[in-house]
């Protein structure tokens, strides 16, 4: 095309990135690469499939520039536990080429959504035994947990001991320091805590 006898070159390829937030469950990030003054210019985007340095998978539509980023499981786990900003993002590059062979790169930075981890589950209430008049010792038997470890966090109004039976069920024994069951005395209690493999915890209170 000429204007006043002068040849007019194609405009430069200047890419920009449109991003949507990570999916709350899968961590997928959708977005697209476009260029300034795109109009109806013929463009090609790539690579169509690539892997990031953190193991994320990137797929790019070669004609529209729409892309999907899928984080690796390990990257999501690191993102959940790390306080370093660099561990919470991933990067990749999308190449843009127009019909004249003009090339440009779009550098994309995406958030790595932390692995969705369910919180710890409270221990079961168990079965309270030895609740007879005058008893200073009460037990909760067959206390079970889903996973993790079980520990005594606090005891008030007496002392407590936690033991594990041969079948895996826990038994909590509480001994009152004053008073007895169904008689006037301090309201004793014990708090047990389940801590899972991720460091999350959940408490259950057992009252004398």
C-alpha cells in the first residue's frame, strides 16, 4: 500500500496479556495474548504446548492467542507453605508472529494457587465411663481420629493421661483434684488436639 508514493510498513507487534484469576479448585489460569492495533491482522501464537520451569503445563491456541496454564502439584504445595513471593508465581513466554514475519514475545506471570487442603478433623467424643457417684476418675474410651497425631493440650481441675489401645483407639483418663463425679467440686476438663500432616489442628473438649 502506498500513500503519496511512499511505502507504508506494517505496524509493530506490541503484545499485551489479559488474565483471569486462578480457578479456586483446580488452580487453572485462563488468559489471552493480544497485540495493540490488532484489528484483522493475521497472527500466529506459540508454542502450542510447553512446560514451565516449575512443571506447569501451558497450552496456547495458535490463531486466537488464548491460553491455559495448569500448575504442577508440587508447585501448588510449595506455594502453600512458602513465604517467598517467587514460589507463589510461575512464568512463561508466548511468541507472536504476524504475516510479515515480525516477531514479539509476551512474558506472562501467573499466580500459583496453593493446594486446596482440608482442615484437620476433631477427635471423636468417645464413650465416657466410670461416671458413678463418688468417682474421682473418669475415662473416655474409643476416641478415634481420622489421621495425624493426638495430644493433650490442656487440663483443668485435675490430671489427665492419654493412652492408645491395641486396636488403635485412644483412652483418656481424667482424675479430679477435688470433688467427685455428680458431687460439688471443680468443673474439670481436658482438651485434646488432632494435628494433621500439614500442620492444621482441631480441638475437642472433654468435660468432667
